[in-house]
C-alpha cells in the first residue's frame, strides 16, 4: 500500500458496511485518515468516576459510573415494566430508565457495585437528572472475567480495549457509542505508521515536536497523561500550521495581482461630503479610514476586514472609501445579504449624502454622483434604468443584493467592492463580483459582530484587519434581562407592560420571533420542527411572527399599532412597513431576524426576543444593537423556556451580562468549538480544527503564522516540501479552498 493510499482507504473495506454507513452519515467520517483524525474529546481513568453533577442538559454524554441500586417497577396494571437504575460517582446521583423489552438484559447485568461506561442524552424528569434508554459497556476488572456489554458483543477484545488505564471518550452520536468508535479506531490504528508528516523536519525538531505516527498512536491509546499532552501539542501544530500556510499562500497570490490605484481628488466628492457632516468622525474612524485610503492608493488590490462593535459607525467609514474611489474615476459596489438591508443601506447612504447622491439630476450637486439600488425583485423598468446607469458610469455607487452578481450586470469601471456581513456570502459570489472589474477591484469586508483576534487570524486570515472599537457619541446604554417564561409567567406579563410603557413614553419596540408562521413552506418547516421537537422531547416548534403579532394585538398590546415584517413579504410591503416604522407610524414591529443588521431607528428603545435560546450569541448581540441607537436608554428582554441548568440558559445569561461584543464572540466560539472554523463558519459536526481550540491556542496560531509566512516567502509553490503540499491539498479540498477565499 503506498503512503498516501493507506489514509485514503474507505472505512467500509475495514469496518463493514453498517458501521461505515453510520460513521459517514452521522460523524462525516469516510476514510481511514478521517477516523485517525477523529480524536478523543477527553479521557476517563478506569479507577475514577465521572463527576455527575457537572453534566450538561440536553447533550449526548458518556460517563463512567457505579451502579448504586436497580429496581424493576410495573405500571399500567402490571402490563408495562420499567427498570430504574441509580448511578453514583460517590457524591452525586444519576437515574437511568429502561422500558419494555429493553429491561431484561440490563436487569441481569447492571448489579449494584458494578461499573460501566454509559452513553445517552441528559434530561430532567421529576426534578432529577436522567438518561433514558442509555447504551452501556461494562468495565470488567480483568479480561479473564469475561465481558458484558449493552450491545451484546461480549468478546474478549472489547474487554482488552478497556483494560488500559486511560479510557478515550470519543465525540459520539446516538447511533454509535464512544466505545464502538474506539473499537473501530483499533482496527485502523496500524495505518498510523503510514502518516505523511507535513511539518518540515527543521521546524519539527526546532520546536521539539513528536513525529506524526507516534502522535496519532499516543492520542488514541495513551499510556500516561504525558502521552496525551505530547500528542496534542503536535497535532495542534499540524492544524495551525497547514491552515496558516494556506492563508499565507493566498495573501502572497493577492500581492501578485494588479489593481488600479484609487486616490481621492482634493476638492472632490469626498471633501464635499466631509464638509457637510454635522459631526466629527471618532478617532477610530479617522485611523481606520487612513488605513483604507493607504491601501486604495497601491497597485495591488486591497483585501481588508473592517470589524467593530455593533453601531460603531462602520457604514460611514465604508461610504467615505466609496466616495474616494468615485473621486478617482471608479465605481463602488456594496453587497448586502438581504433586500431589507440593501434598501436600508440605500436609504441611509442617500440621506447622509443629500444632494451629493443626485448627480446628473435636477437639483443635484454638480460634484455629486448617482446612487442606485439593484435587487432581485425590482420592477423591470427600474431595473433596466439601474443597469444602464452602471454600464455608462452615470452611477458611481450601487447598493444591492446578489442580484449584482448576475451576468447581465456590467460596470463602467468597478474599483471597490464592499461586502457587508461577510459570513452570509459564498465565495463564488464574491469572486463573480470581483471578476466584473477590468482589473481586480479593491475589497473591503465588514463584519457586523466583533471577532476575537485568533479567529481573525484563521477564518479571515487572508485579510488585513482594521478594528473600530469606539462607539460614536450619543449612543445610550442597553439594559438586558432574561425572562424565564416557563418558570415565571408573571415575568412575561411584566415584559409586555414594559413595552406598553415605552410606547406611552413616545418610543417604539421590536418583538423578534424565530419563525414566520404562514404558508405551506412554513408548514413544512413547522412539521419538521414538530418532529424534531418530539424526537428531542421538546414540546413545540419555535414561536412564529404571525401568531405572536395576532396574540399581542388582541391581548397585552391591544390598542397599539402592531405590524409584521419578514423575508417573504413582497419588497414594496417590506419597504412600506420599514418606512412607516422609521417615521413613527408603527408602535411595535413583530419581525424575524430580517431586522438583525443595519436597521437604524433611533426612536426604538425596547426589544423582546421570543424563544431567545433558539438564536446564537452573535445573533442576539446583533439584534440587541437595534435599540439604544438614540438618546433614550435601550431595553432588551430575552424570553426563553429553557431549563435553568441548560447550556442555552447559560448562553442567554452571558448575553444579558455584557454589551462587549468581543467578549461575547469569545463565549460564542467556546460554545461552538465543535463547529468548523474553516468549513461552515457558523457550525457543523466535523471540524478541520479538531485539536486546535481557536480561543485557547492563540500562541500556537501566532507562532504557526510566523513560520508559515517565512516558508511561503522563501518557496511560494512549496516545491521543496512535497509532504506539506499533500497535507495542504487534503485540507483544501476545493470547497474549503474557496471558503478560505471568502475570508
């Protein structure tokens, strides 16, 4: 078997079809290499029991525990039987429940005093923590004693595997327990010897890192805790280094591209705009603008990430860059993720520019330019006019959705692309827009929520970073509270009273729901949600805009002007509702997350987020940023039925406790660390960074970046490092390479 193919061998050849199918479908593991890189999440010591009091609710866990007692109870007049087993770790207790035909075997095997590994989902029943229908593997003192197992494979090999002192606990799923994964790893472990080592020998020796085959052996079957530490150090380096080489090569390739320098003209559009501003830019805005204008003046395309706190004035910085490019004879395009946001940006930019946005029109300023909007649902005539303005160069600035990327759209001279809310745009879209310039246009990416430095070095590692961390003067503080609707329904009633008080004080409010709740499409989503809810033991699908709006208008907010806004309304209606809300003609807007980004109504002071536990941390922070934009203090109420001890409630408490987006982005990342920093920036089962914790390993990432930059500067094609090239190709299968491109 040649060196590469051992790792590429499909799992079904070695493990059999059924196991391989579960691994592929539920854990995204397809080859020997995939499984060897599926590292244990943690290790249990045979002699020690798992602390039961720390188990997270609603999550699939694996624990080592001792049986304290077991009893069979009958119900339904003796027709039904259930086995209740109580586990102990010496302090806390955990209840197991088995029903029906599933009672017989565990009743024979789980005798008081026996120890086993148990796997299942943690829930609360009658105020006690429990695992319903868990799988288990008995831990037998000596292989000679014979084996018992909840899945009937009581063979000696299983016992031998668990006779070692450190038990690896693998990321598992309902269909495949940790110990079965361990057994599969044993089957493929000999192939670890064939591992191709991507680290240049000088680097490996210089940093005192273990060889790759040895690291794989030690991570899966450690003899001591020192083995684990050694293996982890080595495997973290691999991940950080290969990723940083990929990014360094991308940055290097970008510096080889030509671009037209775009320098603002003194006394031009930008100066005219600055002269009209009713306020001065913050120091941060001035500094970041300087960095951007320096980049625009070079003969290579700018690739810059502009990130900052919600409401830190990023749009103003981006607009000034766009005006500078128009001054220099080019055009600027701003790409927004949704129509609502594109319309909002168009409205706020034309308002900020005043008559400077009416170039060539009656009453417009002669120094002005035309600012056009282009979205997928515009009428044919308006669309034709916008396309014409772009191709003739009449329009200096265009704001649009992915409609901008269509083949029909031609530019006179595209000089700058501003992408708002990067993680919602695919790479192909950004590339398609870039290819519309005669030469690659300059690129400015804005993220709405802050990102920790390490993430900026990984996910956005191909971009230079600018950070806006001051809020403009005149922003008000926002008070945030969690409203436990299930435990304390009177808190929810009080929340609606607070909304009414804000409206009576002359202000407005948002109510946000996770779902729309209208037609067949939603019905399908509702069915799916209901099925998922039943599977997970939850009671109901997420709350919907249309239902909540109706309940509020009839009940607690009767007499107030309540309107709805969601993504499936037609664009004219959406625009009409937003305009009336902005003008004060609507008291309470019940909406989906279409209002998440860029919506700016300074008079809106209160926000109630229903089913808040169904949103991510960054999304909640982003939504909350819609209030407190004027001089009156903001209020954000996070309504949830999540259990007090659940991770979801902990997440909400974290959001309520701080307004610091950088702090929240760290929390968000820690919560999603199984998510793939490369693949789905938001989440995903499989992680190309399986060992590297982007939050904790800042030093490794920074050091790997330095080494990578040096190697790429010396040998951009990596001609002298074939093993590193191989590892790079494996990391960057085509999709991921493109994802990186997305920045």
